C-alpha cells in the first residue's frame, strides 16, 4: 500500500519529553514532504499551540486542532472544518467541574479561559502559547460557542471521574484523556478520525492510504480509522491493542522511524 497522508499526534508522539522536535524527526518530515506525502499535525492543542512546530517543520498544509473539532490551513488560515460543543451539555460539564472543585479550562473562539490563575494555568498557557483569561461569565462564553473544555487534575482522580461520566448520560459529548492529568470534552460529532475523514475528502485520499500515530485514548479513533494505525512504545495499552504496529517511544524518535519505515523505506 502506498500511503499518501500521515496524521500524527504531538505530545507523547511526535514531540520528546521536553515538547521539542528532534533533528532526526525534522529531517524525516522533510523527506516525507519531498515525497509528496501529506503530513498533518493532529492534536488537542489550539492553532496557536502548534504554530512553533509548523514553522520548525516548514509545513504548508491543514492542521487538526482541538482533538478534531477544528481544521485550519496552517499558512492561509482557511477554516476547513469546525464543530462546537452542544450548549446544554457544555453547561453540564461546567457545573460538574465546579461541583467537583477541579481546575478547568475552556476554549471559545480561539480564546483561552481558566477557572483559576495558578501554576496549573501557567503550565497550560506555556504548552498552548496562549494567555488565559479568568472565567467571569460562563453564560457569555457559552453563547459565543465552546470548542473544547478540559479538566486538569490528578490522573487517578480523573480515571475515577471518567467511569462516573460514562453513566451520566452525555449523548453529544466525547470525553477522553489527552495526558494522564488532562480530561478533555468536545462534541461527539467530531474526533481525530472525523477530521481525517474530512481531510480525505479535501485531498481525495482514501482512509486505506492514511497512517495515524498516537499514544493516548484521544488518539484511538484515528488509530482505528487509518489504513495503518501506529501506537507509540509509550502509548497506553488500549491504543497499543488497536494499532497495527507498535513503534519505539517518543524519546527514541519512534514516530519518525515508523513513518519512514512504512513510506520512504518501504
């Protein structure tokens, strides 16, 4: 099979533990692009949080952000696809976060809002390259449309809450962990897989001609959707179980090695 499009997660996948792109990975991506393979960043981050990497890699293509809720062309700013959360269910997520006393984040119109200004907020601002505003009027934010919400807490506590949420009757909202301590909420009308499907239509590329790489449960949809799903060596067990190939870890350039193996070196 000749693969024509690669969609890769960033944190824990393409990036090393310092959230950087190694020279080896940068050269691998350059080879892929020169071979006319569409290389797509697919992340829970906002567009602002990927600009640095778009520039480092010299990308001129769409990027999938907010776990698939938004697809934007990295150079032209063209909005290819976007999907907000259901308003009533977003309100429920907000009320539950307040009730549980967890720190939470809201993304609306590419603006970042936080329930508190703290070290957690500062860390999230750093990885997204976006300054947060304190949430003052939730209903006003809701009326503008919410792209994604996120709870930031202890990993074990979040795992417990995930089980509770499964019984809470959310019919229009997906909730998945993007990091051990991040639980993200977004419309179930989208996912990283839906975003890949949209790009398949955009480019005229079949799913069988796609590769997807990831490490966390928010990557599962695209791992299962793509013609070849690749799990990182550091991926959670459910992602490894769904993958067609398990790569080396993100600390050992696993994503770059795997991408080359099934394309340039095939």
